[in-house]
């Protein structure tokens, strides 16, 4: 399961928090699999989404080729 996916742009967005502490190897394997399936993967920290959601939205828009 992923947090968000845009099939049109083959982009997966993961929002990571404390639950990912100590899971770097597992996250890397999972990300490698997703990339092997043709998806781009971008990760944001929970705090970034909560404190500066607009910056996260601008970054996502840029990644899919939209002007913000």
C-alpha cells in the first residue's frame, strides 16, 4: 500500500513519519520494487506536509509538469 498514487503520471507519494524510523532497508526495497514497476517515488516527512503543505504541493506539481 502507498499513501498516494497518480497513475496518469506514474508517481507515488509517500508521507513518512515516526513509523518509518528504523525501516530504511525495508523502505528502500519497497521503493526499488515500485520503481521497477515504472513509478517515480517521492517522499515527504509528515512535518513538512503539515507545516508547509504549499511547498509540498508546489513540488508535486513541478514533478508532474504543472505550473503552480
